[in-house]
C-alpha cells in the first residue's frame, strides 16, 4: 500500500478502514495476508519501486502522485488506485466499465466539481469577483484542475487565479498576496499536502484572520472552522478498495473490474464562520446543506 503523502492521523484513519474491511472479508494482516505500508511524501518514486520489487499480489496506491510511479514501475502487478481524479480523461484506463491493463479503482473529486464550487461561492457571496484555486505542485492532476478552472470561472463572471503551492512554507506568502484584493474567495480542492492537518489548520486560520471566504473539497475543513466544505466522504473509498483487493486475491483481474466514481457528496456550511466573516447566507443556500454548524 503506497500513500502519496506524509504519515498523519487523517490518512491513518483511511488505512485503518482499509485493513479492517480486508479483515472482515477474511484477510488478516500477519495471518493469511501481509500488508506493507509506505508513505511516499510528495514524490513516492523510490517507495513505488521498492514495493514493486517485493512482487506483491496487489498494490493499493493513492492519490494520483502515488499511483503514477507505481504504474510506471509495473504493467503486470494488479493495482487498485484510490483518490485519482478523472482516470479515464487522464488516460490511466481504457474505459470506466472495462479498464483494461493492470489498474482499476476508485476515482476522486471530478474536475466538473469546479463549477459546483463556484456556484456555491456565487450564491454565498454574490459580489465575488475573483477566486483562487490552491493546489500543491506535487499534485499530478493540478494542470487539469487549473485548465478546467480557467475555462469555467469566467462563465460565472469570476476571475480565476491559480495558486500553485510548491511547499507548505510558501503558504502564508501566497495567500497574503492573493487576499490583498477585495471580493476574493479561496477554493481548496484538496490533495495530500493541503489536507494534512497542519496545513489545513494554517489555511483556516489565515482565512479567518484576513476575512477571506474559503471553500474546500475536504470535509474536515468546515468542521474545523472553514466556511464551506463540499466533497466526498474520504474514508469510504479506502474501505471499498479492500473489496477489490479481495476479488483480485480470489482470481479476478483489474481489467474486468469497473472504475467506480464517487456518488455521494456532502455539503457543510459553518454559520459561525459566516458570521465572523460578515456574510449573511441566504436561507435557500443554507437549506441545501447536509450539515450546518451553528
């Protein structure tokens, strides 16, 4: 199992869910199965090579920056990916129903969500004039995110501002420069860098300090003090990945297992944060949220 990020409690919950589901399906680590876990940081190339050299029966890899080096290293060992955005559009599989090759799995937030996020921000802040999209440069999908962002934002009469993050140490400087102009809002799709608890906390604290409305694709964001979260439940895909590992270990081929897209999204609004930002959110918008934090 290769995680393309640093070891942290948030990711450990996902790994634990995977291992527990694997055990429920009859595979117990240390008994009839062995799970080798690696955290690769922003560049997991060495860890991918190491895992492939172990010649495992299957490799679970996610998100995209972990899946890509594994796929480069092997076209024969079965791979179950988790948290990969638009695997068909990026050419990772031949089709969603019949992936072909040695990889299948569970896709992450789709690029089309940018339109949904912009609409939510427009409804929350009708005067919004510009939006920044904050993504780590280690996110292999970032070029596609920015391309879609630049195409969709103008249709909402919103200026798109790409905010590539080369390193967490650069976060304060990038956000400070962005927040100088009025009527701005921040979108954080979420990746293995910005979703680490420390970085997420820095973003939330900065947004509060500079009265910058911010929306994230990560659900903990609003729960921890951000304005809005709209995204998928992050643990469930790892639990579902265990079922694919089970099927592969029992003889099925990744080529025949359909790639599954997220179908359940959760919308959270933090009204306490909205009040602190001086935002009067419409009852209609608040009424569409799955969860409202008072």
